[in-house]
C-alpha cells in the first residue's frame, strides 16, 4: 500500500481534461458505450452516425470499450482501496507510517488546492456525442460507503489532524449536498435498479459519518417503498438486473447493495433485512432466489461472461447472522475461488461469530453514528 499510494498521487495529476476544461472535475466515460462506426454489421449504422468521428456513441451492454480507459474511475477506485488498507493498517498496528501515507493521499485528492477534486461528478460516465455526464457516474464512487469510516480509523494519529478532518468533512458535505440536490444526483436517486440502491447506501453512509442523521433517516424510511417494492419481485427476482447481458453478476451486485443499505438503515431504526411487503417482496427473498445459483445450480438467464460465485461469501456470512441461520455459514464452504486474503478478507472484515461481527461493524460505523 505504501507503494500503491504513490500511484494514487500520480493519478491525481491527470492528463485527461474533462469537458469543462477544469482538471479538478471528475471525469469518466460510460464503459459499455462504443463509437457508432466501430462495426457496421453489429450497429447497423444509420443516418445519425458520423462514420468519420464515430459520433454519437452507442450502447453495447456488458462489453467494455477499451477507449473508455483514461478517465478518473480506475484512479479513484485505487485511491479508495489504498486509503482503506492504510487506515486499517494504522488502526491495527498504530504505526504512523501508514497514517502518514494515507494523509498524503487524502490531501492530494481532497484538500490541496492544486490537485483536489471538485465535490461533484458532473462529468461522470459521459457518452461522447450524447451527454457530458450522467447519474450512472455515481456508481464509480460507491467505495465511499466504507471509505468515510476508514478515515475515522486515522483519528488519534499525528498525521491526520483535526484541521484536516474538518476540511475533509466540509468536502463531503458539499459532495453530499450535490448528490441530494443536483440534476445528475437526482437521476441516480430515482434509478430503479442497482444504481438506485447503491446511491442510497453511499448517501446514507456519508450522511451518518457527517452526523446528518435526517438524510440517513429519510433514505432508510423510504427504502421499503422506493427499493424493495420497486426492484424485488415476490419470488425474489430482480427484473431490472435480469434484463442485463450479465444478469447473474448484476443480480449479485444489487443484492450486495441491498445488504449494505440494510446494515446502514439499522442506524435509523429501520429493519430492512426483515421487511416484507404484503405480496412477499423482501431483501431476504432476493437472497433466497439467488442462493441455489450461488451454490452451483445452472443460471437460466443471460450471462455473457464467466461469473465468480465466490463473491457471494459476504452475503452468506451476513445472512447467516442477521437471519440466525447457520446453514448459510456452512454454504460458504461450497463457494468457489474465495479469496481469504484479498480486499474482502472473510475472517478480518466479516468474522464468523456474531459478537465479533457486530463489534467490528460498530467500530467501523461509529463516528459519529447516532
């Protein structure tokens, strides 16, 4: 992580300029969109396509366009992951070198006038020839859900001062306000698929960290009607995700967001894990629908690339405890390719014993949770 932190700093000195002309603006291009002249047969080019410029770009769901590399999406993801690891390293070892490097990165991305990012995603997931920014860009900062709490683990270090913490909270206050009030933020807030769920989890986590409990309470109180009733069918299917070309992956992705939102909603006294509509729609039902396929049953919907079922371990571990069902814990052993040492260490971040899990969750979400 100490090496990786240098890469994060270099990434912030970016060479790609957003449509605004301001390098402090976040910028990315929607990954599933391609120049309209990429393939005459596939796209059936019509009168709207400029065969010379390739504008406007067209959507090819599930297939990443290599031309979309070069924006800020990968850089901000790397930054978040690096700061998370450094913060946890400082918290467990109390070695200042980890807090020092985390502080340098945080200052570079959020505090220093010459390099900091503006607190918005006005130019996230733009589509050349169509729009310079979309609500979908907010999916690229979903890592803020845990990132803001990692910052709290730096408290007490010599490097991360109270002044820096105040400045960073001011940045995130502006960012959260942009999320909740801007046109692009509202687009994502109103999304009826995984984007909407991830928006709620991200906004809720930031609001709780900032002590803006009313925003978190509003999101939690609306989640049953805005998310569960709209996105989940009575049999547990997630139809918006099943319509995708990578439907298995996106179904798991939305379920993951629902689990995070359910954890966060507990701080607003909303039990989303156990909420159920009169016709049987629930987060638990979505989990149970995906369960047999996670364990190896053939997926009956479109999935154009292999999907690692091992990523379900997090949902199985959490479900075993919130639903008090040890079978889900045993099912983890049936999942393939589980990385016990990677970014989502199963033993460190999601321990088996309920008391330990709740203790860690309370520590991770404690500053300044109501």
